[in-house]
């Protein structure tokens, strides 16, 4: 039987229009995922309803409610991992957009004991992307007009076996609730014998980020994960679940 892929992502305080763009790109893949699990962590009823309405437009999308008083991406990912049904899980964010063949390439590369990610740099290109219904038809033009962020590469997605994520109790909610949670997971994979990690190359498929270099991550902080700490970060439990 063919391997299945669940895409998981979280939304807390970003506009529903960003989620709409994101789900449009995920729903127009040459090789679609089994599902897109959207964790709605917002405690705001109005924002919650907006997210629910956007997800209802896309048959692949399944919204899971997990309100949290503040944004904890690792917590949201952990809820989504447990709710997912695919053999593999691709963790990303709703402010990421994907070219038509991105998931086809992820399917080709994903395998046990490895993580598939992207080697493309952060590519913000502003907030107004026009009509969501024509976004994929205009992808080449949108990509050609991107603003390249040259400071550093920011995580776009990572794909790994769900069984391994269950084994290590997912992402570290305490030490890396937002920044570096992907780096921390990759270090744990390396400790557990993973590697080398295959990359989706930019010339094959692209990832764009809804944003602008003058505004993104102005409050970027946190500490790089300690490679000497144990593989399992949440022993015996899944955070607040």
C-alpha cells in the first residue's frame, strides 16, 4: 500500500485570508496529501469562526480546536500529530505557500529514519496576493517577483514518520515552543540514527512565505537546542493534553 502523508499546521492570530491562500496551494498539488490538519489554537471566538469557515471550503482540510492562552507552536503540532492519520507527517505553517509539485517531491523523498525538508531560503513577497482562486495559475509570476530574504534560512516544513514522532512525544513544548523547535527535532533525529536528510531543491519545487523582510521576526529570539539532551523531551506525556 502506498505511503500516506498528513500535512499539519497551526493558526493562532494570523488572518483567515492567509490560511485560504495556504490551503489553495495544498489543494492543487500534483500529488495531494491524505489530509491537512489545521489546529485552531486561538481562544478568540470570532477568529475561531473565521478559520472554521475557510477550512470548510477545502475537502482536504480538517480543523481541530485546541485553544491556548498564548501561541505555542510545539503544542499545536503535538495536538495535530495525535489527530493525524497518515503514515508520514509534514509539519508546516499556514503562512507558507507551495508550488504544484512540492508534495510530489516530498512523497518521492520521504522514507523511514529520515526527515524531508527544504533548502530554499525564506522568500517573503508581501501580503497582497490577489484573488485566491487564481493564485496557482499565477504562481510563476508571483515567484518571479519574490523578495529574497538573505539573512538566514527560516524553516519551511519538515516531514517524518508519524510513528517516530509518537515515540519521542513530538515537539518540545517547554524549551522550544516556537523558535528552534524544528532544529531541536532534527537534532533528536540525528541522535536516533537519522540521516542524511534529503532536501526538496528549489529548482524542483518552491516554498514562499507570506510576509516582508522588514516586518518578519522582529522579535526573533530563543536559544539553539542542546544536542546533548535526551532524545525524548516530553517523557510520559504530551504537554497539557
